[in-house]
């Protein structure tokens, strides 16, 4: 995968005193594994597909302000001129997806070429979505119907088999996958699509800020303890090396053991119901 993780981490670290980043993600990691994804297609040319991830917003007290989405690309091949996919944000009410009423809130067209293969694509998009469900879709055009000879594109969304917290869905009229169905239900349960939704919100005095987090001892030779605000009940920690490698991930654990890690600088990212924050940890 070609995305520069450390640049993103350091950018977040530089601004975390002023902004909270909340990321909705359902995959254990963002690795793109070759030949792990499927899509409806004809003779290798992409047909109509919508890939969905569904996020439960009932734990959020207010509207989720979507400002960016990202999706992984396993492959774009023989891209036709002006090939593009659409990223779409929906709200879903009246029943758990795929039931309920799906309402489109915002849509952005994203041009893609063969060079997108193996990358994660970030897309700016604006949408305000309230509970109960936010749905993120990536929609491909149908180039397999032969209407235009120049339509030659093969497309696979990026995924891995490394774990997910909720299932991904696919919808395709050409392949008879209606209504939207889980990937597991059509025989591809290890296709864990890498798709994320983000909200970058200005911090208020009641939100998670850099002054609310204490890490000690730092530097450390073994373990560090985290002191978090009492209002945070659920949180996850991710520890990254300076090369962007995820070396440790835990949930609701305020003690991190760095004993087996090599000496150096690490970036600790904490996700909670009050937002996201990153701090530097030095292992001696």
C-alpha cells in the first residue's frame, strides 16, 4: 500500500491541540491484499456495483459531520477515458440496513486511473448525518454492457482478510444482488473492505483535548500509564512506529507495555467518543 501513514500521523499530531478527529472504521487494519476482492463484472470489465459500509450513530449525541471519506483500491486496470467512481453518504432510518429508508445526503465523483492501484483514496465530502445509521457507498459505473467500445475498465475495491467489526455489503443489478447483501452471504466473508468516514471538528472546552491526556513515564523503558478524562468510557489505542507500522492496538486498556519494542519514537493515537488525539512516546 502506497499511502504515507507517518505524514498523516504527524499532521494529526501537529493539529490535535485544536481539532478532534473522529474516524468511523470497521477494519482491523488498512492493508490492501491482492486478489482478495470481488466485483460484479463481465469479461473483466466492471459492471454496476455499490459497496457499502454501515455505521451505527446511536452512541453519538449530535449529528455526525462528515468531512472526508477514504476507500482502498485493490486494482484499476485498462481504465477507459474519464473512468470514475462515486462516493456517496446516506442516512438510513426506519430499520437496520439493508432495511429502512436510504436517503442520499451527498455524492462526489472521483476520477481514477490505473495509477490508483494499491492506494487509499481520500475524498473531501460534506454531509451531516443523524442517528440511527450513516451509510457510506462506493459506486462503479456499468462498463460491461458493451454500449461504448471504449469502456474497458477493470475495478476491485481494496480489502483484506485481517478482521472487521461489522460486515460490508454489495449491491449489483447486473449480478442479481438485490437488495444489498453482506459479502459473507455471497461467499466472500474474508473480503473486509477498507472504507472510512471522518469528522474533523473544532474542539470545545468539553471535548477531548491535548491537556486531558497524561502519559507517564514518558520516556519509558517498559510500561506507560494513560490518564484520561472521566467522561471517556470507551476508547481504543493504536501505537505506530515512525515508519507508520501499527505495532500495538488495544481497547479500554490504560496501561501499555512497550517492553518488547525497540528503542525509538512512537506515535500513540487514541480514539474515543469525544474524539481522537495523538501523542509522542519515547521508548528508551
